[in-house]
């Protein structure tokens, strides 16, 4: 494993474009093994063309919004949404769990989260292929192959989840890609607090005020958190360009959100 000081020297010696190409090639090397599996995603391509969807993040601000404003509406959820006591009030079209299988946050809770969430589809990182066989019966699992860095993403490029797609660093970014792939044209973000730089001790969630056992934010240096958030923002800008290519609008209605890439509005003022 490359230590942090060596990694910094490599990043200093090589321009960002070269590093992006290297990351792409490393990720793409095993793409051919998953091509057939990715084609299964085609059944969801433009399945909700022209419609509206709420993408619900895990931020604590979700507890401050009037849920009656999106009750009964189509939503895309993520990670531990099974812990939402009101999960039966919405129509879940996609449940996203974006962590690679080798991530510290991967564990048995993923099985309970999928089994505890009644969704039309479930979306996971390609590395989880086969890992859940037999333990999530009756669930329609789909996998994505993120390998394109935001610097290589063309402004006019569509999100095509039946092939390789834009990389992501949070499940929230995978959820937006799923929304675009499904053809939604009005995408409303809620629970996208994105306040890691303001509160770098641990990630807070709407379903609990306690730190998750898998949370590693407190172990990272502030420099690493800044670097992580910078890449995250670059991916959000690529997603904004992708939304324009799809003819879709992304609106962030999260109260007091730090995510300023998309137009921000209040939920109670939506048209």
C-alpha cells in the first residue's frame, strides 16, 4: 500500500490529467467481466421519463422538513434508510448503497438495510456482485461500474448505467446518477447537509444522533477531509453537466445545506 507521503509526491510530480487517466485504466481493467451484468440495468433506463423524484440523503436536516410535502411521492433513498420510521409513507423506486465491498463501512448492516427497505430496485457497487446471493431474497439487485474521473467527464455526456459511469465518493452521488438514468427530469435533493468541513468529528444522520460504528471521519486529518470534499464537489459539477445533457433540473431543497452546486430553494416554495 502506498503511504500518504509517497502519494503526495506522486500527485506533485504528475499532472491531474495523467493521474485521472491512470485511475481510469486501473478501474477499467476488469470492466469486461461485468459488461453482461450491467446490461440488466437497461430495464430502468428512462423508466420514469419526465417525472419528478425526491432524492433523500441521510443528513439530520431531513428531520426538520415537513414530510407531508413529499408523502406518497416517488423517492430514491440510500444506505440505512431502513431505520426511517416513516419509510412506508413514500414510494421508493431505488435504494442505493454505494460503498465498495472492501470499504470499512461494508458489513452485515447492508443485508438488513436492503431487507428492511421496500424498494422497486437496489443499486450497488460492482464489487458487491455475488456477495449478497441468498441473503436478500426477492430483491432486484443492480450494479454499477464507476470509473470515470470528473476531469475526464465530457460536458455533454449522459449517465448510462448499463456501461461504465462517472465515479463517486458518496452514495448520494450514485443516487443522483440513478435518478438521471431513470429519466427523472425534476430531481429534488433533501438531506444533503454536506457539512463535513464544519463538523469533522463524525457524520450525523437523520435516523440517529450517535456516531455509526463504521464512521471513520474522526480518524482523518483535516487536510484529508478537505481533499475528499474537493473531489466530491468536482463530481457534483460533473453531475450538473450530466443533468443538463439529460434536460433535467436538480434542485437542492436541503435546509442550511453546504452544497451550493445546484439551485437552492425551500421545499415549501416548490412549484
